[in-house]
């Protein structure tokens, strides 16, 4: 399996998420679903940070939207203009069912240079975003590719725009490890996952010229895993010191 790490892990991840899409959708639409609950709490964490402007829509981009749980929560709250990217066409099929008005793009984020929209007010038809969301996303890439993604989204943010990201935190850092995503009968579904510690993820954020606005650590009810939720923004001379909660 190790040959996938260098060249084919994106394809491996795409296959894995296509295979688990049905399960994600079923979990999302259950009233007592922990997945839907997590989406709701993440949106509350984000919305507690932003200052909504009633005079215009807030542009939101989600990377790796899955079946669209975050987008659905946002659509039920403020005046959002939502867009999302996912490499799994099957996940996007469910995201469309949950969010018929969202702009959804099927593709590999590492190969997308800009998010084009049919909006004459957007310069070069490229949208700029107030919020970029990466829920359970950054850890499915190697560290080198995670840096490329963070560098890319810097160009997609509005001034003072925010990025939300989360990951499980581990005791030992591992850069890209092939991991079992799910066991389906006799078939094992693999994907690549980087295991971040709090310290190594914070160091990456600093290296990529972001500052931490706030963060929290929460333990998942079902698995007992600890999740680190972070909101960051780009550094500039006006940002001042980190404000962490």
C-alpha cells in the first residue's frame, strides 16, 4: 500500500469517500445523528466569531463538503452565498439534495486555481470568500500538500476573512499514513491520513503566515477522539497578537 503515498493517495482518498458516501448521508439525515450534531456545533463556533453584515451576503466556501451538513446548517442561519468543493462525485450528489441552491464543484482542490462564478461583480469571475471551511479536511493530505492548500486559500480570502479548520489531535505526529477508513464485508477501504499533534498544527499555521483567532478542544461522544477546532486569519500589521480561547 505504501506506493500510494507518493503518487496515488488522492485517487485512493477519492475512492474511499465514494465508498462511504451512503453511510455519511444516512448519518446526516438521522435526527439523533452525531454527525449532524457536530455540523451544528461547528457552525455555532464559526458564527460566534463573525460579524454578519445584513447589507450583503456572506460568501462561504467549504472544502471537502461531504454530504453537505455544514452547508445545510449555514443556509438555515444567515444570508449566506455558499460554494463547496469535493473530490467525491457521490458525496456531491448528496450535498445537492441537501443544498439545491449551493454552487458545488467536483474536483481535486490541489488542481483548482480559482473558484469561478457567474457574477459580473467578481473580478475575473473569481469569487473571494469571507469564510473558508475545512472540516475534517486538512488531515487527509500530506504536510507538503496541506501547505499548498493553505497557500492557495490565502488568495481566495477577502481582507479579514476567516478560515475554520479541524482535525483529531494525536500523541505522535505522522506525515501521511495509510489508514483503514472502513471495513466493508471482506473489503478494506484505505485512505491517507496525517496525524497532527496540537503543536505541529500550530507550527504549520504560524509557518503559513496565519494567526489563530480562537481554538477549542472537544472530545467526540461516540469515539472518544479529541478534536481540535481552530479559526485562523492571515497575518498583517493590524492583526496584533493571537487571541485564543
